[in-house]
């Protein structure tokens, strides 16, 4: 028997059509998956007029910038202990990934992105979304 709570699909649809949150965030919020959201959106012909191919990327870049800003503020107040050095290393890695994501997004917008770059961008986007979610839960 499935113990998973029932998904509030009407609310999922509202968030999906508003395009204010990434599909990953919506899936996490309502206890479903991106694949289930995509399937439901296609089957029920949800409006995606506001949701473009780059919507999730734009939302993720915006969220990542917010997390980086908070992390920088935190590090400015913290003493540089071993823990502070680890946080600085995480900040450096997030910043590096943000740069890669922006460069790939620019290449995609110019139409010069290769299939490998596009796949790599999806992978980085997913990893960053997971990392951002982990950091914001602390």
C-alpha cells in the first residue's frame, strides 16, 4: 500500500502555471516528482504560456544568487575557524557552478550550446537546486 500523501494537483497546477517556482521546487513542496508534474501537465494540457524552456534556469540562478548573498553575509560575521573555511570552500564551489551555469545559459541563448553542454547544464542545475535546498533548510 502506498503511504505517500495525496498530491494537491490543483495547487501544483497553480504554481506550475504561475511559473514563479522551478518544477523541482514545486515537486518538493507537494511531495511529487518533476516527471509526474510533466506528465500531468501534458495530459491535462496545463497552460505553460509563462513557463519557457529557460524558466527553471532563471529561477535557479536567482535563488543561487540569493543563497550566495546570505552565505557571504554569514561569512563576514563569522570567525574563520575550520568550519568557516569549509563554508568558504562551499561558497567558492557554488560561485564556480553559478559561473558555469550562466556561461552555458548564454551559449544556449546564442544557439551555440552543444548537446554535451546542454546535458551538463541540466546536471549542474539539478545539483545546484539540491544544494540550495539543503542550505536553505539549515
